């Protein structure tokens, strides 16, 4: 079987199973199996593919089609902040909209940073790359997620400046910090079953924000300010329609200034709160 025939038949098969980017996924999986770039699939489109590679490819395709396993889990990585990050089913897959949070955080030029819910380490890793003088503490409840984060931070060569802690939210940290960042679960529980099947394959703990999606955000609003220096900043990613309400809660918690920042789709995605004068 050649790459040309494999891509043609696989694209058709994935489309039949409701995969929207069927051709792209077929290309990504075959390039992954063969250890080449996507363009090489076309440069060598008539070169026979080894039987063992065909078998491996079909196994991945079956998981994509029948179980809707996210392509990032099948490839084992996802690009974020122009860097490849290792991902497994133990961590949320980094999204482009979260780069908005990174941009906002970088504008503050902090030197003492904490992340609550580090997951794959994408946020802390991106910040550590851009803030070479800063030191970080990152917490997560999942030992498996912390292992993934550690691997990514080591690959980025920033692990020496990051302390990883297993614990439950802000209570596992000791301040003061110039900046605390978090991308907590913010999807209402009742909406989880309505999510695309690919998203439902991601860790429930990283998605379920409680009855109204705000359970973890409320906790951060209550607990995080006590860990901040003065002045200090709290930067949170939120779901669609949540930014204004979270901002109001932060004002009630003593924030001196609130900013809402849109992602590239125009959704108010990030809430920045400053505590203490400047």
C-alpha cells in the first residue's frame, strides 16, 4: 500500500465516522507513524509503506474513528506557544485561546509566579521560556499530570526554575507571588454530555466546573488573593459568558482593577485582577 492510497481510503473512512478534518488527520497520523513531515507523504506518494507501519497506522485510525480519541493524544503532543508539548489522556490538551492568558501574564513581567492546575505544563512552560529571571511554583491534584508537566519542562530546559507540587489548589501554595495564573475547569456539569466526543475523552477533572461552571473559579477568587504580594495579579481563563461575573466577584474580593481580555475569536476569555496599588 502506498501513502497515496492509504490517505485516500483513510480520509473517506474518517469522514464516514464524523471526523471533520478527515484528510488532515489522515496525513498527521501517517506522517507520525512513518516519522516524516506531511509534505514527504506527497513527495514519496508511490513508495510502498511497510506492513508493520500499515498495521500501526490502521490501529491509530480505528481509535480516531470509532472512539474519537483526540488527534493530540494519538500523536502524543500538541503545539502551544510555537513549541511541541507532550500530552497524554491524563492532561487537558492545550488550546490556542489559552495563549491569550500567556500574553496577558507576560505583560506584567513578574518574577515570582504560581500556576494552579498545571496540567501539561504548557502555561508555566511558555511563561518560563519568556521570563528567564522568574521562578515558578505549579500545583496539580494529579500525580500523572505532574509527571507530564515535568517531562515538558525538562524538554524546554526550564525545569530548574519550576517547583512542582501535588496538592489541592491554592491551599498547597505558600506565597507571596507577584502573579498567580490558572485555567481551571469552567464547563457546567450539565453541558459535559453535549460536548464533542473528542473533548469528552479529556480528563473530567479538567473540564467539570460544577453546576454553573464557576465552582473552581469562586474558590480561586476566595483563596488566591491571600497568596499575592502587593501589588499582585491574578490571571484567570474563563468560559464564554463568565468573564463579567468573575470580574465582579474579584472586585468584591478586594481587587483594585479588573481587565477583561478577548481571545482571537473575540470571546472575553481572560480576567486580570490587580490587588494592591502600583
